[in-house]
C-alpha cells in the first residue's frame, strides 16, 4: 500500500517524491495503521521494491484487493500523478467504510464520484461482481484498468485473453480492453478483436502517451489503430496451422468434429475456406473458430437438401447444449444465449457473402451444396486468402 494513518489519525501517502531520510525519521517517530482494518503497518524502505506500507506477515485485511506487487504500486502511483496533471484531485487508496472497499484511486468528477481499480492479479467473477455492486450501490462509477503485467503478446497482434480480461472488457459500443503501463507511462487499448482460441485473441492495439490521454478517454478511449492487412496475414497463418495441425491432445470438440468427418469420408484438413473466418462478435465462444464453424457447417448445412431453412435460435440452442455437454467451450462471463446468437447470426451473414445461404423472412435458406474437396495445401491457402478478403471487404465485417 501507499497509504497509512498514524496514531493521531493523520493520513500519509507515498507519492514518490519523498526523501529517504525524511521517511526514516517519520518511521522512527510514528506508528502506522491500516485505514481499512486498523492493524499496524510496516513502512518498508527497501531498495528493490518501491517504498510502501505493508501488513505484518500472515495478517489478513478485508481492504486488500490483490497481493501487492511492484507493478501494482508503481501503476497506482503513476495514475495518481496522471490524474493530478489533468487538474483532478485524486485520492490514493481511498477506503470507503460503507462498502468496506478500498479504491486504488478515487476522485469526484461532476456529476459522479469515480473509483479506479488498477487490476494486476487475476480476478474471479464473484469478486468482480461484489466490487461492482459495492461501488454502484453508492452511485460511484467504477473504472477498471488492466495492469501492464497482464498485457501479453504471443507474436504480433495475438494477445493473451484470460477470464480477467474477459470480465474487464468494456462492452458498451465497440468492445475494448484498457491497460496502463507505468514503465512507459502510456495507456494501451486492445480493440477490434478476432477471437482465436480460449486464451488468445487477435486484436488491434492503440497506444497513447499518458499526457495525451484525457480523463474522459477512460470511458471512451480513441481506437485509432486499424491494421487490417497485417491482421489478415496473421489470421491466414493461423488458418494454415489449423489445416496442417496434428493435435496431440485434441479437444473434445475437435474429436467430435473429426469423428463426423471420418463417418462422412471427409478429409478434415480440406475444409472449405469459409470455415475459420474471423467473426468479431464471436467472443462469447471460446472454442477455436475453425472448429465451431466446421461443426455448424457439418451439422446444419452439409448434406441438407437445398432450400432447407436454418434458424438462428435452433443453432444457438444446439451450441448451448454442446456447451452443457462440455464439447463446446463458452467464455464464462458472456451473456450466453444473446452473445452466442449474435455470433451465429454473424457467421450466417458471412456465408451469405459466398452464396452458401440466402436470407428470407423465414430464416436463412441453404442455397449451395458444401464442396468439401481435397486439394493441395497451396491451393487451399490461395482460396483461404481470396475468401478472407472477400469477407473483410463486406460492409461492417471489420467492426
Ligand atoms: Zn488492513
């Protein structure tokens, strides 16, 4: 922690401009206590970690949201200075007794009070809901910023995506995830997601130096970067991997899809190019796109007579059933039915682009037989590229 109260109730906060000698004198003169639990604190003035207050070992505290780390300490402090520079009057680690919560940063900004949480450790859905409910009950606007330690690239444009990122994803308007790096003093926003697998997404990344980032950007950050050609290349590389993969530990959905292919005499690796498309709305589905889309094509379109009608609701229901049977994996925090239904609708509208289906008042109608023919990899790759660009050229495909 960066704050404590002394024996006479005076509040101290370590803002990073103190001198070691002054703090040593202070430590000799005063005793320090936790604002939340009242237990004694130690003022740590070591060389490795930023100076901070800490509970004694094995002491639990209801005001502590996450284990204190150097990233968390430095991040809170840098955000504090950023807010000051904006002309705001932030309070570091404000303890709110009514809800027994400590906000990393707190400020009044007309018409509301704002609590900023700098989240570096993993968050559980339960903890997230509790903290949200606490703030909202006092009409405080909560803003969550992800720690720089959480921003992990797996190659360019591919990012780690865990439950915490999922929980803290901003869903109003275009979805985005907001990070802050104290090391570079920048805000980093991931946006325009193409979900790739349960723990990875392809995303655009906008970086803004703290001095150019304004308070209101916290809830409406500019999403500037749109590197479609690069993302498309990354996607095509992934797609080639999907075609040539030999999974040692195939998922249940993969085994299921492979079994259907085997039964129908279809070589899986030759799946049509419109399987495995990036569907931005598909974040609720954690299973890889080439698998859930292959399942959908096999289950609802392949071998179906032309003119058959597909209903988004029925497909959504099937996805949820597969999820119950642990075949399909959905993301925990997604609004299941509505989210899945949007993803399905979007994928069917992609199939519309290729004339596989047509949209009528009754639903989507199957218009073309599924051509699942074996070709060499180079031919598949050419076709994958053509189909991907055709899809991306569609209005709104990239939103
Ligand atoms: Zn405490």
